């Protein structure tokens, strides 16, 4: 397998996340009361497909590394889909789906911000242009699901403890949606990576 740069690896991850988002939005749309949010979820699905298309087109230009990057994307997609199954499990209500989407969109937004930082640090203008576009898309997705989450939960009784709470805590993710609001807070593992990305953007002495 070709040796990948940190930016190559991050491109593989965002490609895999865009692919996984398509399954996640389809899944939530099929949950109880999900049809109330069909228009928004369909837009998110379309934009995830476009994100996949644009990202894969950029990766296709990286001769000698694109196969390895796509393999990393497949691994990321598989891990994200496993997280979907673990988090939602046998949950049926759209509120649970929107809780998952809010966490997932926050993570995807964080990944794209790191891609943009790395692209600026390495002078990859095409990567920066793609990341600028994707960051706006992901911010819109995050704000959208955060805004819909209270509406999805109207009329619901007290939140019962779900099996995913232990999984979230073990992986450093927020265990309540209000831990993400009102401003974006990246899950702990992503926050550490984000800090590394910011460090790469600082001027170096020498």
C-alpha cells in the first residue's frame, strides 16, 4: 500500500464519512415520525452524495495514492456504520435518530475543518476550495439537525437511558445532546486531532 500523508488520510476519512452519512440519513428517515422530516433528510442525502462525488474526484487526481485513500475511506465508512448500529440499535423514534445525526454531523464538520487547515498549511489550493465548500455544507447540516431535534422529541416522556450511553462515554463522545449546544463542541478524540491541525498551521521557525 502506498505511503499516505496526514492530509491523504484525512481525505480518506471524510470520503468515508460522506458515504456513511447517506446510510444514516436514510435510516433516520425510516424511523418513527421520520417522514415529518423527509424534505430535510432528503436534502442532506443529496448533499452527502455530492460531497462524496467532489471528494472522490479530487482523490482520483492523486496518482499512486488514490487506491490506498479509497481503502481507508471504506474502513472509515464501515466504522461509522458500525457506530450507527451500536448507537441506535433497536431504537425506533426519530428523536434518537436526530441525536445520532447531531453527533455525527459535528464530527464530520470537525474533520472537514481539519482538512482545510492541513490544506492551507501545505499549500493545496484545490483541497482548501473543496473544504471551504464542505465546511459550509456540514455547518448547515449540524445546525439543521440541532434545530429539528427538539421538534422531533415533542410529546415524548422522560428520556430513558439507552444502551448507547456506555458506548459514547467509552469513545469520548457527548452523552447528551445539550453537551453540543449552543456552540459546536467536538468529541474529545476529534478535538485532539483538531488541535494537531491547528499546530500545523502555525508559522515555523528556522
